[in-house]
């Protein structure tokens, strides 16, 4: 199976890694000459995922049009899940 991921940012790489597996060929397409440029500058170049738990109810107030979606997304894949995801991939 071949999968195309559009975008070489953090979300694109997350999707590509998550989709990869035996017998799966994943290709990332990025229009910019640099990939992961925002990730490279976050956390002093160490990719700062987060340093403290978020209060989702406070976070979503900053995104009124996306509040419902964000609440659902964070219930489905919370910060501890993010840490586990990275740790399971070394």
C-alpha cells in the first residue's frame, strides 16, 4: 500500500509515522525547501512537546470556532498519550 502525506510539518510527520508499517510505503510531500522548521526551533531546538499538563477547558476558550472539535480530540488523544506515542517509537 502507498500513502501520500501532504505537508512536512509536525502533523505531517506524525501522520506519516503513525501510518507506517510493514508493507506500507509512506511519502511526505512538502512545498517548502525545509521540513520541520517550526519543530526545529521549538524548545531551543529540542522539540518542546509540552512541559506541563494543559487544562483543556482553558485552552479551547482561545479557539471558539474549534472548541467542540478540540475537546473531542484531546479526550481521544491526551498529553499522556502523546508521551506514550513518542516513547513507544524510541
